């Protein structure tokens, strides 16, 4: 049981480039989330999904897009990267009796 | 208004001593859940402990316990017998909405408390 996996672990982008952050979970959780964590700050919700085919915006969705074609995968797409998107991105899934969020290891993104 | 407030940006504790990290929350829901996560310098988010709003007893997990005071809307984390490996950021979080309702359950995080354990 790998839990929540994210790739890549680290990436440097140039301004205007695009990329997709991958997230996969093997716990059969319906709920999945994308957060960003800026240095010294807490987590801010970008997008979330309550199941395959259903996604919705969180607090800071601008500049991002998501899709959820399967229960397992929840990729986050950055279009036209900007320096303000330099951050650590965490994917999480939620489930279990206590409906706890389980986090992936994070992706560090630097936009120059 | 902040949904989750952690008023201690940083804390120091002597090794082997107990420490309390504060968390207050704001919600109008009757059903909610409270969580604490640990984030060491390596960056991963580690789930520590959970308290449901209807749970009558305070949650405990090993050296971690949650001091839940519903009327005061506080959910403080108590770490007993601190160890050097406890040095990390600690985040309090709240899930609103009835568990298993099928609808969206918003999870809100506090800004964190940086704990440093002194040898």
C-alpha cells in the first residue's frame, strides 16, 4: 500500500511554461485535494474532488486546472507558470473511519 | 474570521518535558472533526491525532493527546515526554460537515506552530 504518491519531487520552470503535477492514491478514497504551501505558511486549498468526474475550486484556483478521470489519479495542471506559483504542492486523499487526510510527499516547484 | 487559529508561531520545550500547542476553531456546524499534523524539516505531512465533535473522551495516541474543550472551541495538542525528533511544525486542522454525508467536507488548516525541543 503506497498511499499517496506525487511526481515529480522537484521541478524548475521558466515563466510561461506549463506542467502537470501527478498524484495517485491506492486507498480507493473518493475525496482528493491539492494544496499549496508557501514558505512559513499553512496550506491553502487549490482544487478538490469528491469522486471521479467531479472537481471544484478551493481558495486559490487561479492559474491551475485539474481533472479526475479515475478514482486513483488527480493531476494538477499549471498553465503559463508565474513566479507567484513557486511553492510546495501537496496532494491528499481522504478516507477511513475518521476521514483523515493522507498526504503525498509534496512537489517543490520553482518558477524563474 | 479565521476558522483555525494557532496563536503560537514558535515554541521551545526542554527534552523530556511536556508541551501544549494551542488551537482554537470557529464553526457553526454541529458535526466536525479536528486533526493535528506534524511537518518535520523533510517536508512531509504526518497525521498525528483526530478528535470528533461528538467524541466524549479526549483522543490519545501514544505520547500525543488532544485536550478538547468544546464550549471554548479549543483543541490543544499535548505532547508528553518531548523528544528531539518532535522538533517540527505542527498544524491544527478542522473538517466541517457530517462524516459520510457525501457532500463536500471542507478542511481548513491553521498557520502552524514551530516546536523546537532543546536537549
